[in-house]
């Protein structure tokens, strides 16, 4: 069962055409995705408030991406994770569990942020970093 639809509005971003979404249950406007492959129709996952998800990136489970955040490449955001506050997740990075990435932080490469971990405050986590139940703050 579908949980969102495309509004018909598009946005050019880094050579890609992103489409705005609208939640079917309440009509709330969402953020921007490149295709339905970027946001699962299962669970309560959502892309809102100017956030962008594109490439082979996927948001699923009950994860939330909002407040101008970017998820791209082959990145995955799942579980109850939150990515917001102009933060980014890219490459093959994974953010899951109850983890947060926020406040201009960036997670990239093969990094994994999970559990109750928080990456924030202009911090960068890359390569093969693994952050679980901790904080990375700049």
C-alpha cells in the first residue's frame, strides 16, 4: 500500500531531478526523492522538511530524514534513526537503530552509526568508522 505520492514539483540537484512527495494519510508535504526506490512504502519512514534522498540511497523502517538533510550514494538509513539539521549520509554508510546524525555532521564511506549513537556538531565520520552507543562531536 502506498504511503506517499509525487506532487508534480521537481528540483534539479547535482545533475539529478528530484521529486517532491506528499504523505497520503494527512496530505503533509515531504522532502525530495529521486525515485520510489529511495523511500520505502513500508513502515513509518519519512523524508520531510527540504531533505533530499537520491542515487541508490534508501530510507526505510521508521527512519526520519528532515530539516534539509541529504542521503545519497548507496547510503541506508533505517530502524528508528534520524538524520536532520543539514546533516548528510553518503557513500555506503549506514545509520540505523536509534542513532542520530544531525547539526551539519556527515557520515560517509563505509561508516556505520548504530545503537543510540549520535554524530553531530560539524563532525565527520568516514572510511570504516563504527560508532555505537557513543557520541562523535566536533
